[in-house]
C-alpha cells in the first residue's frame, strides 16, 4: 500500500476557539467516526472492523472498559471507539528507512500527535549504547539483547515490568508469571495512576475493589449520581445506558466542576430522535462543585440522611441492612455531628439549597447508583473520599440490591482484568501460593514498586531496566521532567508497542522496541487462530477475536513476545512450558482456572456467547470479605483544599479526540477548541479578578510548599464556565506541573485534579508573591 506522507507537527497559531457545545454525539459524531475510518483503512477494512467491534463473536473495543449490553446493536461502538480502531488498524506502516532518517534526538522534538501518525511498527529495532539511532534487528537478536541484560543484573529487583490496561487476561497472566519466576514483584501498571484509590477504599470497606453493579442495574435504578467524570468523551456508550435509565424513570445528577456536553443533552445517533430531534436531556441536576470538594459534599449528604432519620425515625436508614451487614454507624453519626456547614460550603463552592436538593433526591430514592472516575480518584484524600461514597451508599442499603451500588468506571479496556490476573506489586499471599502450587516456583513475597515508586527507584539508580508491555509511561505519569530524567538514567528500556509514542524517544542507554499485534488482528499460532479475553468494569469476562489479517507478517502477539522472552531469560528446562502457552492459549486458560478464583471453568465459560460474570460478594450475596466480615462505615477527616488569593485550582483532563496519551486530532469539539491544545480554561469571573482577558497568553506556575514552582509557558486563556476558582488544562501536557511526591494518601496516585496554580500574563510584571 502506498504510504501517506508524515503529518506536520501542529502550529498552534492556527488554533481557533468557539463556544462549547450544549449537547453530545448526533450527526457530528457519525462523521467524526466514519470519515477517518474510511480514509485511513478503506471501505472493506473499516466495514469489517466496525461491524465486529463489541459483538459477541468479535473483538473488544480498546477505547474504554464500558460493559456491553446483552442485546447488541449493529453499531455497538462510539465515536472514540471508532477512532481507537482506526488508530490501531491503519494499514500505514513505519518503513525500515524511517530509523536511519530519524534519530532519537529528532523523535524527542516531535509531538505525541506526530509520533502516532507515522503508522504501525512492524519490525524490532534496537538502539545501542552511544548511538542516536534505532536500527532494525531480528526477533532472535532482540530477545537475546533483552535476556542478556536481564540475566546480567545483580538482582531481579533491578528491573521493573510495567503494564498497560490494554493487555488481555492471558497476556497479563503469563507476563506476571514470567516476572515472578524471574524473581521480582516490580509490576507497576496504569491502574497506579488512575483507579488505585478506588481499589484501596473499596477493598477496605466492602472487601472487593470493583464495581458492585451489573449492566442491567442502570435500567432498574431510581437515581444515578455521576461524580468526577465526562462520559461523552471518555466512555460515550454510557450515554445510551443513561438514556435508557431515564426512559425507565430514573433521575440523574451530575457532580463536576465542568459542564460536560454529554451530561447536558444526548443525541443518540441510532434513533430518529437523536438524528432529527432534540435528543434526551441527561442531568436533572448539575452540581457544579469546586475541585477538591467532593469529600465535603458526601459528608454533608450523609449528615442530612442521618438528620432526616432523626426527624422521622425508621423511615430513612435501612436499619435491617445496617445491623446485619455493617459496622461503625454510631461512630459515623457522632463524627458527622461536628461537620460544619460553613466548612462544607467553602470547600464545595455550593449553596445549602443545592446540597439539600441532592440530599432529598437520595433520601427519596429506593435504589441509587453512585458512579465515578478519575475526578474522584486523583486527589490527596481520594481514598477517604471514596470511603465516603461507601458510607452514603451503606446508610440506605444501596449495595447488593437491584438497581443500586458502587460503580467505578475504568478507563482502559482490561485494566481491571490485568489486576485480577496478578498485575500488582502487592498481590495477596493466597494468589502467590496458588501460583507456586500450579507451576512449582517460589514467587517473591516482598512487595515491588508501583509506577511512582518505580520512577523514584530509577532516580536512585536502583532500577536499571524498565520493560513496558504497552503504554506510554513517561507521558502519562506526573512530574514529566523528573520522570524523563529518571528513565534516561536506566541501562535499558524495552517497549512492546503498536505505534510510536514519547516513551520510544525518552529511553535508557540502550533501548528496544518490540512491535506487536493489535487487538483487531488475527492471532495465528501453531494450534490455529487464537482468541483472548478481557474483564470489563462490571466484572464481566468475554472473548475478543481478531478480525483482520496483521498489517505485517513479522508481527508477534503479546503472548508470543512474553513467552519467547521468558524462554530466553529462564530457559526451556524449567517447570513452566512457555512454548505450550504460545502454541495454544487454552493452556494458559487452564492454568488460570486453577490459580484465579472465579475462573474455575474458564475455557468453557469464556466460549459462551457474551462470556460470564465473575462472582462478587457485595453484589451477589451481601457478603463482605473485610477484616471483620462486615461492610465498614468509616471515619474520615475532612481536609479542605486551600486556595490562596490570586491563585486557581487546576485539574488535568483529556480533550475529546484523545485516549489517554494518544492524540487522535488537535480538536476538542465539545469544548470549542480546534487545532490546538495549549489552552487553560478559566471562569470569566476569575479572569476579571486576575486582570486577564479571554485570549490572553499566560505562563502557568504550580506552587508547592516544599518544591520549586513548575511551569507551562505560552498558554492561551479560554473563558469557560468552570466552577469559580477552578481551571483546567489538558493531560498529559500539564503533568509537568505535578511533583512526584504529590500523591494520594494510601493509594499513591498522582494528585492530578487539585493543583494550585498562578497565571502570569506574558509580558506583564510578575504577580505579587511569585
């Protein structure tokens, strides 16, 4: 196929700004999804993939972990799912000549957008020490280089093995098995940076770090409280579930600092009302909360629930549930009696009337779902905030009931499955014991590093090899400059990837890129075509089958790469038959069935149309695997985020045409941005107070008590209806503003949603106190 010329890097001078949209999807989404697919892939390839995505006999979309309904539509995908498929399945490939034409230094100067637009990686490449160029090598040579480096380490703990949430269950299982057989628990993953707070809070309070609802609960609920998320961009298929819930009579409340188009009005592109009509208004109440105020709001709601019970004893709390299944009610009641309303209003930026309205909705609802994403998980006290979510749900028995429960929405399509399969630096003894029994190995017990601790260990020279199974860590993690410097200090970096990204340019003294099959592609092994499996955000496990031939015959699957590396490092005479795993993935699933609870009949269950749902104690039987066997109502001490005079609280976020660090285009249609990303969104009242105007160019400085200021230079101010005192800028560019040690207590997740910043107009005198 003829190769299209590389795109030029963006010229932000061409950026235009328009008013934000007040509705989402509709005809523009159809065009945005179909036009790139047809242009990039051609009619035949596009038709094959878009009719197979999220179907029971097809492949699982890689763009999010939103669950699939039992009854599938012909077009069971969203705009961003189509963009993700186009991005991965493009037949455009990186030619061999590319590596001589572009040095690593040259790649460092390119944007994420440019790097990704170069096409699919199709051959292993190696950058020797002292060279500034990658050079193509054979697969045998690549594995030999990596194995020699790993075997030469003084300790297995001098290596870390990162995982992206897009790795399938079978891949994740053999990957963690190899790492533990090698001798380390250094298994950081992308969950460390997004939903680690969720797992920490839910495991402690209800005994499972996952959602307690099923897909059908959305159609059987009375109230859905959506906190800290933007479904219209990050998981647009959720809008259909929300529309269906509204048709059944549910009320919906959006709690967010930004008004998001998808939560204002949804035009379903598969209905006449969505194409020709006004669509469906989604949120019945928009609670525009100040950044960092969610914990205060949740405590205020629980206090109002308890006060309503005091006024009308026996009518508000679910006493039978609380007495039978929970502990800690009296202590919680005593704690919340001291909650100051003034403190709540200051922390949330809301009025008492707004909180009263939401409290009344909750009190009068028999079945409530609270759903959240990273707007709740990336704060200093995120774990406490999520414990407060559980408190509120438990007070009225909203766990283990149809149409009710806790619903964290994961971003990656299998980030939850990877954790289930053992991708965690601190897996419990029961898992490690089962792994050792199955394979006759001795798994290490000392906990490994997570993503932030991995960067810190690199800074100290303790980690010398960084292996990435997918992902783009240096772009995704906080404290960009420090993370990049740490990565450059390693002896070797290895990336398993489908396309170029920043992590291929920020590398150790030696570097390898190992190209892999995408999820859309047929995986042919000795036993025939193989399939993989994933776990979605409601604990449903199902198969994913590649639908089109690989873009190049030289590509290996992720399973092949992991198992061949394991053979090169550990040899073929050990207790694990790596070759059998590669030849037939059923052998992997057989081992999983004996190691991982809930997968006892894995090979049979995953072949059922639609797969199977993992057991979930809180959801299925109101059993809670906590330290006491009961769900815990907890005491959490409010720590309001202070905003000094002349400063704003900034959050990082995705644009619409973006999946994590992957930039599909330079547009953010719903927020009115075209051909640009260097913007900061600020409330117009704040602009007036700061002496700024819409369209001004500013430098952004983040302020930390024990750290030097960090800066972003030359950003355009966009007047936007954010919560007063708050601002927003795009991830990953704004990650540079967050130091490594600014992390959530207990979960160690970067605090990306509460950054105190000052804005200085370019060319103006420095602000007082700067």
